[in-house]
C-alpha cells in the first residue's frame, strides 16, 4: 500500500510544498523506435531524482531513455473542449523509449492560479478519452512528435494512459487538510476523472504532510518533493510500458498460433523456413516478456519504500502479474508446439530418406540379377560357337533378339526405379499438414 512521510531525517527530505498544480499524462504509443537511435543522455542527467539518482545510475542500462524533450508553449496546447477554466503555465513534451524500443509519450503540465477539482477532473477526462484530438500549434500532437522523431514505423496512441496529479496551492491544502470528508470528495473526483463514485479511492494513504492515492488510470500525490514526483513518474512509466508490451505480446502470440495452425508446406526448405520464422517470433516474445515487462515490475530499480509501495499497488491495479504469468505460459506452449512440429518434420524426412535408401538397395539387387543376361550374351559372343558367325558384326540384325532380351528388362527396371526414387522424395500431399482442429465439446451427460 502507499505510505507517506511526515518528519525527520531522509524521510523529511522527501516532502515538499508545491505552489502550482502539476499534471503528467503518460501515453503508451504503438509502434517502436530503434533502440540504437541517439538519445538525449540518461534520465538521471535530464531530470532531478535527488537521492534516488544513485539507484538509477546503477540501473541505467534497463531504464527508458529520453529521445525527445521539448517545451510546448502552453498557449499552443489545445484540448478538444478547451482547458475547462484552468490556466496552463508551462508544458513539456518528453518521449521515452525502452531498450526494446517501446515508446511512452509524457505530457508534463503546470497550472497557474486555482485548480478546482471539478475542472481538473474534466481536463483529465479530455486528455485521456479524446487524446487523438489534442493539438499543439494547431496540429495533432502526434504529428508534431512524428515530425521531430522521424520514426521508422508510424506511431499511434496505444490503449494505456496513466495520469499523475501533484496538487499545488489550494488543491494541495484541501487534500492535506483536516476535513476527511472533503478529502474523500476531492480524491474521488480526481481519481475517477469526475465520474460518480461513492467508495473511497483504492490504495489511499494519508499521513498529514503527504498523501498518495490512485486508481488504475489516475494517481494523486500531495506533499512530495520534486525528486519523489519524478521517481513516482518513472515507476508509472515502467508500469504503462510493461502493460503495453503485455498486450502486444498477447496479440503476437495469437498471431503466431494462427500462423502455426494454417501453415502447410510441401518441401523441406519451406518447412524449415517456416519453423525458423516461428521460432524467431517466439524468441522475440520471450525477450519482450523478460526485458519489456519483468524488468519494470519489481522494486530493483528504486529500492525505496515510497517507490516500492506505489509500484506494488499500481502493478496490482493493472493486474500485470497475473497477465505476465498467463502470457509466459502461452509463449511456453507455443515453443512446445513449434518444437513438436520440428520433430515431426525430422521424423518425416528420416522416413523419406529411409524409403529412398530401401528403393536404391532393391534396385541394386535387381540390377545385379538383370546383369546376368548381358553377361551371358557377352560370353555367347566371345565363345567359339557355330551360331556365332565370325564374319558378321555383333551389331548384325540377326542378333537383335538377343539384345532385346538382354537390355529391355534392364531399361524398364531403370525407368521404374527412377520414378520410385522421385516419388519417395516428393510425396503427394503436404509434408507439413495444418494443425488438427480442436475437438468439438462433448454435450453434457443426459442431454
């Protein structure tokens, strides 16, 4: 569960006072960026992580890297229904890519003046549900991002959004005030984006000077210092990216399953190529699960109480652990099926080679037998017999019946053997037939 800090020592350094309300919107993007493309340095170099920086330095190789950090003039940032009376004071675009090339777009905004919970909830709802209609400078937000990054494949908004609210000014005082009823109303309005909810927001912990609460799509953190805000944002980026990878992996696993079921090939080359492609696809799925999901769902990146608590509760809210286990089992079974198909191919090819060897052996044996008449015929011509006229050529037409008797059976056998060898190498029908259909479900007994 989320915990707070109140006073003293290192914990006291994690709390702070915020004047302007800050909102970060994390969008997962479909499509990938080349992980080898130049980045803008490490996260630690670009953003303030305070005492967490040492942990992140040691984990730099697995962290998302910024590939775009750009100020967005707040006057040019437009939502479909405006800003609902809020006054944007600053805005920044940040694009992060993981070592596997998965992309997250971060929109970092601050609002001047009052930020009533109702107006902020409406702003959160617009930026989530109408994200395709957000514009910057009169152009769709993603068009601006694509122009600056020039990705190798189109980028589009994915399914996953998480919004972090760091209240400032009066909103902060409302959430950290002594009125629990008002606190619950404000939190419900923000966490559920203005939708009616009578229950207390899940994962709520308040300790006077700090408060954290979140649902699946929105988290509210009041009273934290900026480096904690950035650390919480990094945790949320990892969760959003991991969830997007899980969803993509699940779709890719189904596509691989269909390719395996529908595959039919008639030559060993085609079959080996198919199995190689399926195996390469499954290997990529395993790498995605390991380095795109598992790397971000434990507390190794920032082993600190505040971060661990938020990560654990957000992971549970997303249901990532169960989804990861299910996806891993799916990929494991795909691997087993492809291995079985490879073994079936090897057995089929071994059987074909065995049939070819048997055919050749039989032909050699029969050819040896058929070679006897030519041997006798040659012996006949070499003998000093009265039927052999020494003044006639061995090609004399009188000897034609002897040649026919000696060679025609051998030629017929050679033709038959050749045809048998070809047929043994290319059987009629596919060597690799489509997978058997799933058996129909049995009706209940007594029906």
